[in-house]
C-alpha cells in the first residue's frame, strides 16, 4: 500500500513537472512566434535595399496652409524605401492648429521646437477630461448641452518630447507658444499594422487643401507624383466623399452643418489659426504628469491598457541621459523598456548631443534601420556598407535627414558648433554594437586574435583594446595626440 502510494505521488509530481515544462515550451514558442511576426514585416522589402550611395535628404515638397507649412520628403527615395519609412515636418505658427488626421502606419513625432497641446484619439476609450463645475451647473437640465464639454486626454508637449502614435489613431497638434512649433514625424510604412501597400496615406478629418492654379506641365508632374505614390496632403477630407444628406442624417444636424463637415469653400489648408486661442479642459500644471512618468518609467506595461498607456516622454532632459561624457556629450535612448507602447509600434528613438569636435564612435545597429534628423549644428559623417565600401562621406546640417541601413557601420564627428540629432529606429529595442570603446567588439576579443587579424604587435593590439577603455560611444576629441605624447 505504501509502495503504491509512493508511486502515485511520484507519478503526480512527474505530470506536474511535465505540464510546467510543456507550459514553458508553449510560452517560448508563442514568444518566438510573436517575435517572428514582428520581424517578418520587413522581409518583403529586403530586395529593395540595394544601396550604392547614401545622401543627406531634405524635403522635396512644401505645402502651405493658413497657419503653417507641411514639408514632405520623397518616400520613394531608395534610402527611405529600404528602411520602409516616410518622413514629414510640420511648422505650426502661434495659435495654429494642425487639423485632425490619421495615417495607415505607426509613427513617432519629435518636437524640435516650441510647446503646445496634443490629442491622440483612440477609438473606444472614455472621455476622461471633463468640466466638473459645468456639469454640476447642468444637473437637472439635461436638455441644455451647449456649455458642457468632455473629451479624451490632452497632453502638453514641449521641446524634446517624443509622441508614439499607432496606425489609424487620429491626432492633432496646437501651438500655444510664442514661437513656431516644429514637429518631425517618421512613419513606419513597412509595419504589419499597415495592411495596405507601403505608400503612406493621410486621411484628413477636417479642412481642405488650398487649390492652386497650375500650368499643364505642373499638372502633368503632379499626376506622375500621384502615380509613383509620392507623399501629399489630401485635397479634401473624408467627409467630402459622403453625400450631404447622409451626413446630416447620421449626425442629426442640418445640411448646412454637414456641408461644413465636408469643408466646402474652406481654403485654409491643413493648419489653421484658432481665433482667441484654443480652450480645452486640462490640468493646469504639467508637473504631476511628468512626475508620474518618472515614477513609473520602469513598469513593464502589463498593467496598462491602450486607453491609459503613456504615449509621450521627453528625451531632451540631460538628467535622463543614458551615456554622458563631461567633455564629449550625451545620448538618451527611448525604447520599449522605458515607453511600453513602443513594443506595440516596434519603433524607438535616440537623442544625441556632441560637443565641439567630439565623436560618436564607429558602430552599427544589429537589428534596426536608423533615420537621423539633425536638430542643431553640423557633423562630418561616414557610412560603410557590407562590401567595405564607403557609401556616404559628407557633412550633415540642421534640418537634413539621413538613413543608415541595418548593420551599416557609421561614425560622426561634430563641427565647431557642436552637433545635435534625433534618430528614429525601426525596432522597439534597437541594439548598438560599438567598434571603439569600453563595450566594443574589439575590446571583447583576445589580444592574439587582434594580432593575427590585423598583423600588428601585441603593444598595438593592446592600444586598440584599451586606448578608449573608459569611454563608451561618445569619444572626447584630442585623444590621438595624447596617445602619441604618452608613447
């Protein structure tokens, strides 16, 4: 009896352990499947990455509106096609409102300059911002709704903020500062969230673009651009495609209001002035939100829902730097560990500051493309491809954009005025592999491997490994002369 009881107990334990192992295996397979689905989104475009030369890019199209300008890069450029991205830049004048719109791809928006308000309207999420005082005044009078307002969360934005926006989420921006608000947006058109082709498509919810008188040649060029899928601002908003009667019936409004929805006779464009300023319900101070973000920035995202998930984080604050050199500069990364929604978007960002003549050490990104946008200053940049051939060797200036394909090695050296940039990356947790410094691949190799590989003495091999032994990614200028002096 004792023996059978022991066997039964042993069998139960075996089944329990086996079930746990199978559960771990199933979980591992599920994780691998999820990762494969996330990574497979770029396989379809790998054949397009036949880059012989890389050039710094500037916007090739400028669309003017009543209260600002939209600047667009050519998304059919081979560099942007290779990375599967489409960039845009918005310059919004004070009291200017970028009208609500959505696109067919996830995007990251970096605030280069200015401050204001941002709205990201997620379907099905509650209207958590409302006026308590006005609602109390209206109690007992439900028929009077003119003074009441409630809406989804509004986020205060400022220079250095990154906004993470999923595909199909409606977004608007308002400039409440005294200087132009400049926002650079990078759209990941190769994401699985984009079920259309890899061309970026904008869907305006309001306004209509100004009509311009064009010559036959200009009309022909515009038709060619549309055939090639070049970025553009829609001439009309999506309501203009419905009949006036249908809109009036659906919203329960007059036909005149329905025509207003369609933007008939509205020639202001997609950025318009707000008379008297934009008034919306929001907390008076932004410190609380910033404090909460700092407090919970290490969360894993499991406790967050799509409605309460953080969509914004500032990467310009020097105290948040991940790499800092007193004489060289700093680098701040924003990935899926710090902002969990980036795991959903499969995108990340980096902001860098190099002081005069400092270097961003030679490195490559092992799992992501990188798109650099220059926010201030200039640098000399070199990029090397898989054939060991230089594909770019030139200067990057403020306002320019450069694509660095996955695994292409790159080095940057700041000019006399320093260099500042923001990089958008096509992976939620982009990995950087330095060639120089404390965490470099050369530092990780045995000395004898370096001696044999490069046919150098042990002394030279040790210099390769340890000359920059206290520096990581950011290299201070003048170290070469210091090494010679010590030698």
